[in-house]
C-alpha cells in the first residue's frame, strides 16, 4: 500500500491540512486537491518554470517538490497575489504591456518576478533579464515581459532623492 503523509501548509495565507501520497508534487496538490490551477504543468521536470510558486518566499518549481516534505511551509500561488479585486502591480503591468499571449507561462513568470522584487525591489534590467530568462515563453519574445517587470521595479522609490 502506498504510504501517505499528513502535512499542514499555509497556502495564500490560509492553513490547510492535507493527506498526500508519497511522491505527490506540490503542483499536483495545488491543482488537484486545492483547485488552484494558476500554476501550470509544462515540462514536469523543473525546466520551464510554468509551475513556479513562492515557497517560504522563494520562487520554486512546484513540479519537482514533494508535498510530503513541506510540513509547516508557506506557499504563495498566483491566486494569492491580488488583494480582493485589486490586482498586484505585476499583474496590472503584464496586462498593460501586452506581456500575456497564450498565458501558459504567465503565472510562473509573475511569481518568478514577485520573488525577484521581494528580494530586490529595485532590480535593474540586467537582474530582470537574468532571472526571467530561466522561465520559458514561446509566444512573447520576452521583451514585453521584461518591460512589465521593469515598470514595477521602477515604481519603487529611488534610494537617494
Ligand atoms: S512544469 Fe515545472 S518547471 Fe516545467
Ligand atoms: S505567453 Fe504563451 S508561453 Fe508565454
């Protein structure tokens, strides 16, 4: 019989208790148990970034993390970004700059950008390109994605006015 594990997680600010299979990925738990389907399964191998969520604040590819190992962890997915009807600035700028085409990569892109800006709110273009290029997008050519993240980064107050 397959082993199962009890795990408590905080997901988008809410405590959830799950009884998961050994080998069940965080992506499966989010999508299949919690009906949070914003994170997408592209490669399932940790290569494309479409499944990225924040795990204890760090951008993490949820398709290669086992939920059974995450007792006590904090997860933020794209569904937890907006504050009620107020979208996160990254979500607004992605739409405004036309950085969304088919949308498959978008939640992973936004969560990756969120992780970058959490740790470096004034990330410059080079930082943004380096970070975002590890996520794959087959539609946009990246330029608009970088512009969208840059627009949010440049909204932060300069250090020396
Ligand atoms: S689906 Fe997780 S990295 Fe591609
Ligand atoms: S918008 Fe289609 S893969 Fe990025």
